[in-house]
C-alpha cells in the first residue's frame, strides 16, 4: 500500500509543480508499483500472498485519484506522528508507540486483514525493500527500523490465520 501512496505523492508533486499528469499515466504507475509490491510479498510469503492484493483491489475498486491522494495524506501524517514519538525517545514497544501502530494496522485493515506473518512481512518490506524503505525514510531517515520493530511487536499479538482473513 505504501508503494501506492508513493505514486500518489509523486502525482501530487507533479500537480503542485503545475505539470499535468494524465490519469492514465497515474494509474499505469500505480499498477507498476503494485506489481513490484506484489512480487516482494510473494517472495516473502509465497503464493498465498495473492489474497492480500485481491482484497486491496476490491477495497479500492472505483477509487479516483483524489481518493488515493487522501489516503497518502493520512498515511504520511501517521508516519510523521510516529517520527515525533520516536524523536521524543519513545521505544517501539512502548504503549504509546503501539497505539500509533494500532492506527497503522487499522488503516491497513481497510484494504486487507493481515495476520501475524503478513504484517511481520510488511514490516520487513519497510525495512529491506528499497522502494518501501525510501518512502518511509522520506518522512524521517531513522523511522524505518523503529517502525519495523514496532510492527513486529504488534504482529506478535495477531492471529496466525490466512493472509486475507
């Protein structure tokens, strides 16, 4: 999902620079980013990860560019709040950090319901995938490892069921 948000942010950058991005180009870029994310999750989780994308595609069916822009704004604001907490010395396992991770998890649940393995794999992507890491680090360079640790703490409390249930 963060690859999608990154595409949206590039689009907003294009729009605020008075450059016009054709909606067809926007959705072509979105498809490419989603394909990259799908390959990365399949590599980490196997073919069962396909349910993640089926659920996300169903949840965003009919979305317009403005819907994606709104989601990008929400995601970036949550990451900024995490970075603020991190810079105030809050460790990822702290209850205040976990409240923000609950918000993160709940924002993802709108698109698919991660279990222990898939939420942990998403944390690994934020830490190890160049594209995902760069997106998180664009908010704060120190945030990716903090976020990944906080997500893995949260993941330990999730059920072990199917990836999309």
